[in-house]
């Protein structure tokens, strides 16, 4: 069975956009009470269980129109399951990954790892390099993101695969 997605809005729409053309593909959009949820100051899931393509079309409409909503596609398993990996355990995983990366780059001096942020899918940690910052390198740190459900490290190719189908 193909993976289903929901949309997590961090910033709601400034107004309810015209979604009439999408209501044939996403039946829930025809419901005025549901559409009213799009205009919110509270971040949260929209409660969808849609294939990636349908979720992506809706997210693009919400983000890139004049409504200016902000959000991301999230596989529904991250909505429906509680995080099994706590922040402290994720930090230990991230520290091991930073050590692995440092082994490949032995001349890099890094500051202690710090928690940076989290989203619905992963925790992100960073280890800053003062040398890189002084050199004006962007970013001036190494970042590691750890999955909340299974604790794997999200590498760039996996993040890009999740986000690549979202248009800039």
C-alpha cells in the first residue's frame, strides 16, 4: 500500500483560498467547516490521509498562493505514532554521527553538540566550527537530524527525497 501523507501547518492561511478545483481530487475540501481550519494561528495537522501527489498539490496551493501558509508534508505514521526516540536518546545518536564525521575530517574542531530544533519527523542537532564561522562558511556547523520513530540519522539524500517533490 502506498504511503499516505498529512499536511502539518506551522502558519495557517491568511484567508481561505479557492480550492474548488481541488475538491474533486480531495473531497474533504468541499466541507466549509474543514476549510475554516486552514485559517489558524495554531500549528497542527490538517487531518488528511492522502497520497503524496494530492497532498503536494494542496500544500503548494496553500504555501505559494497569496494565502502565505507555511507547512510540510508528513507521512501519517509520524502523526499517528508517538515519538519512540526521546530528545536525550536522539542526542546520543547525533553525537555518534558527529564523531563519525569528525573521523572523516580530523582537522575540524567542533564545539559541543547542541539541540537546535525539531519538527514532526526529526530532532536536529548542530556542532559549530568557530573556524568555519570566522571563514564565513555557511553553514558554520555540522548538522545531524535523528528520526523520532526509529532513531536513524536522516542523511541529505533522504531529506531531499522527502522534500524534493515540494516546489520551491
